[in-house]
């Protein structure tokens, strides 16, 4: 393979969605406790600046609180949980189901962190992955980081799919 072809292939891979997707900074979290979900956005959509990030909150993630990002507006969508959860001795059956940051402009190839502080219900199963489907909207284009493995297996930070959802491995308390 010539150097020119190698450089061309490397450039294509470096700009493909698989090479740099929205991901969770931490690789694991303990059930029955607090979890700080740090979503890292390392790029725009095919060169276009990011203008909105929406994160779906999975079942079992409760007491959600989104942290502000300078220059961005944060909005939440509330709803009922599939069941009732114990939160430090109190029962809760509804809360934030989606968080969206918008109004900012994150240039391509500029890294930004978006933070959600939560509590992971004790009823979640250790040894499994918890996926946070995420949609990244840009001035031109949209990247839907929503793919989850169909086999039920854990594929954290895998490049198996083209649009992998950010995920974290659940551990015992």
C-alpha cells in the first residue's frame, strides 16, 4: 500500500461516525447509588457545528438533574416511570425522561462535556449495560447515536454498529 493510499484511508476513517461518537466518559457505575453521567461530544456532524444534544434517560435512572453548559439552554421532559422505585427510602414513580441542551454552537473537532447527575435504582441488574440513546443535531445534519446490541450482550464503546448509543457497565453497589 502506498503512503498516499494509507493517508487517504486514515483520513476517511478519522472522519467517519464510528471513529468518534458521543460517549460516556465513565465506563462503569454502581447500582443503588449516585451516577454522574458525563457525555462527551468530540465532533460535529460531518464538519458542521453541533447545535443541540438530546439524551433519552433509560428506565431505572431516577432523580435526574442536568447540569448547565455555558452558552446553552437546558430543557427536560418529565414523565412516568414504568414502575415505582425506591430513592433513599422514598418511593418515586415519575421524573425526567429526556434532557436536551440547545442554543449553543459547538464547532466541529471541539470537545464538550454535557453532564447529568442521577441515581441508579437498586433494581437494575449488575453485569449489564445501560444505554442512553442520544441525538446530536448540527447546523447541517443529525447524528443519531441510538443503536443498542440486539443480542442483549454488552458492547461498551464498541465500533460494531455505525451509530452506537453511549453506554455504561452496571456493577454491584
